[in-house]
C-alpha cells in the first residue's frame, strides 16, 4: 500500500469522524435543551401543587360536627 492511499484513507476517516462528532454534538445539545425545559416545567408544576396543597390544607383542628 503506498503512502498517498493510506493518507487519503486516513483523511476520509477523519472527515467522517468529524461529521459524526458534529452530529452527536447537535443531538446532545438539543437533548440538553429539552431536558432543561422539562426540568423547568416539573419545577413549575411542583410549585403549583405545593401552592394548591397549602391553600386546601386545613387550618387548625377541624371543628366537631354540629350533632355532637
């Protein structure tokens, strides 16, 4: 195998690997954006649930029913 052919093959592999790395980087970046958005949504929902629970929580002991 002569040297130019080996270099050509190596350059082709490098180009393919660079392309693959760029694709993976785009995919990971988009996934982090989605994860970040979902985390913020879960946090907002948790806050809403905690607020709703605080509003509906009984304040002090419940008075006995009138028939007592």
